């Protein structure tokens, strides 16, 4: 089960993921990101503090936005991953493509 809470802070969109992202609900994650993108959004932050699991389908959603965000000048980062979920990003080398930062304030300030 996945729950997504959206918060706007200035030009930043923060999506808190609660539960698990798998093949059955990765479309919900994609829709939440897509629906939330407004022209004034220049920062997208994923709050992973309550994310218990992410499948390859969920990782694919993030990867599908990397180039799009870059082209649109949107800074994208993730913070608060548990050690277990963070290891998945590292093993697949996604930590070299997506900024994984330690906390929310760093994520909001992140500009790449």
C-alpha cells in the first residue's frame, strides 16, 4: 500500500511517500508527480522517511523524470531513505543519477 502526501514550500514540491512502491501502485506515484507539476515548481523533493520498500517499477518512475526535470530546470532530490531502501539506490547506481541528500532543508536548497 502506498500513500502520498503533497506539500508546497515556495517553489518546492515535496512528496512524502508512506508505505511501499511496487508494480501495482507505481502508476499512482507517476500520476502524483505529473499532476503536481506547475510552471512555478523548480524543486521536486521526495521525502523517503516512511518509505519501507521500492520495486524496480517505482525506481523506473523516478528515472523517467530525471531527463525531463533537467530539461525543464527542475532540481530533483530524495531525502530520508532508510538504510535498506538507500542500498537499493546504491546497488543500482541510481545515487549517481538522483541526488540523495540527508535532510529536508538540504533537499529544498539543492540546486544541480
